[in-house]
């Protein structure tokens, strides 16, 4: 394989600049016209490779959407984009800027730590401003979403893995028959066969309506919502984020006892995510049943600092069946679909998190394989949202910000390959 790395680097930087909307970056033009939470954190990580001041600006803008209770929403509606659905009027959150009513995976502390490590001389003032906001967000998770050390989600969109197999059992209890007529924007941009099905979307909107009718009150949602799942991906991501927040606290000379307690709690929760089949799995908290879903999120254990020999065996088996990294669902499973969103495709940013975790814990050869696979995907197919793990077919949105970001930070030949 030969390619012009300098040219692809320039393309990646151009995508991030083109998706810049003046203080925040959209995931891709048209399909996602607002600021998405974990997309923005990945994007800031990427921007820091060539414009660290702009990277800090991205993070500060993200936290303008933070609620008084500490929650950072999954979408911030800075400017109206006509035609997007569901927009701010559907969420009905009474604040400015308008936001959605749910959160997303808290990768921000990890990405912010990386930016800070590159910019300690001038970045300390930014870090001091952001640190308290990060603590408040993590504190919100611990108070409202942690169940027996596992992180609960109240909507599939919170996971960032909207239509993952993890949610099938819990979603069956959600009645989407009364949501009425609506027009989806995603399927006007992307082949519907690559997106969640209509019956999934009906249920997504029913849960939005439920949360809105509760005034987004966490206690009411916890007690009454039909959907509440301990998401293995969220647990691993929050655990890693707390470890990085602890490093920041040490550096800033802040108290650390609370964060250390969060880490111990989540480490115990990780053990409960291990199902009898020997892999980390999500759990329907309404029934107590495992999802029986070996997903790419299951392999975030190394990213979270958790070693596991069973998972290493599963990883080798899965990688032997595909060409391009870790698929979003087990290719041995009946529900596997190589092009339908989170039911099979490979995502560059998940490869990056898994690969970095593997390298940090000493599994260097397999980490290097993931990096080379992702490098080949992007250099051959472009900066797409996701790809077929079987043959590399590009899918989803094009000129995608977090794909450009992970090329610059991890996948590309000139990247550092770590946080």
C-alpha cells in the first residue's frame, strides 16, 4: 500500500476547518448540523495537532451547553438549522443555548488531558477553567446514572451507539406507536439501509417525549422509563475519563479523594458487566438480563485500564474474521450487518480507543494492526463516518470530523499514535 501521507494530512485538516462553524465543529455538513458532545471532544483532540488555541475554544464552547446540575448534553443547538429533526423545539429544554435533554459518552476529560499535555505552558489557565466543569459532569454521572458501579443510559442515543444490538431487548418494551408523523433528515442524506430502521426511530422519539414530559427530571425517568440499560461502553469510558481527571487533579494540585472513590466504584462495576459467556456486556436494568452482545464497546476494557485474557481471545477471533479492525458487532452473530450503523460497521474512532488501550497495556502488535487497518481504510476509502469491516466499503457521512481527527492523532503515519 502506498499513499501520499502529506496530502491526506492536508485533507484531514481541511475537513476540520470546513466543518468549523465559528467556535464549534459539526460532525459533517448537512447530516449533523449542530455540535455533538463526544464528536466535539474527538474533534478538539484532532485540531490540537495543528491549532491548539482553536482546540481549547472547541472545548470551552462545548461546555457552554452544560446544565446547572452538571450534565453536558449530547447536542448543543447554537444556531437553527431548518429541517433538522428532532430539533430544539422537540426537546423543549428551557435554556440558552438550546440543548437536547440527554448526555453522551464522557470522553472529554481524556481528550482535554491530551490537549493539556501538549500545551502545559499556556494551557494551564484553560485547564483551570475546564477542570471544575469536568468534575461537575462526572459528579452528575455518579449521582444520577451509576447503578452498582455500572453507568446507566436512559436513551440509546446517549451511548453514541444508537441502534446497537445491546439495546434490542430493552427497546422491545418501548411503545413507539403513538409518535405521529415526522420526517427524518438522516435518510435524505444517507442510504436508509445504512441507518437505524423506522421502528427504532419511533421508539427513540417515544423516549424523547417521555423525558420531555418528565421535564427531564432524572428521578422520574429513573423510576418510570421503560428503557434503562447499564451500558458497558459508558462504564469503560467514564472509568477511563475518571483516571484522566485524576491525573489532571494531581497536576493542578486539587483534592483527589472524591475522584479516587469514583474509580474504585467503577472498577467494581466493571466486574458485573462480565457475562457468563466470558465477555463484557450491557445489562437491561429493568430485567437484569445481559444483552448477549459482543460489541466494539466490549473491547474498551484496555482503554479503561482493565486487563482481561478472555477478551483478548475474543478479539483475536473477531479480527480473524474481518479485514479492517473491530466491527461494532460480533461478525459471528445473526444480527451482524456490515453496513447498518452500529450493527456491524467499523468506526475509526472506536479502533483508536481500543488500539490506544491495547498499546498502553502492553499488547503492542495487535494495537499496531488496528492502527494499520484504520490507516488503510481511510487512505483507500476516505474520511467516512464508518466502513464495512469485511471489504472497507465506506458508509454514512463523508468528510467526517472525528475520522479526520483520529487520522491526525492516531491513524496517520505522522500521528503520535496515542493520547
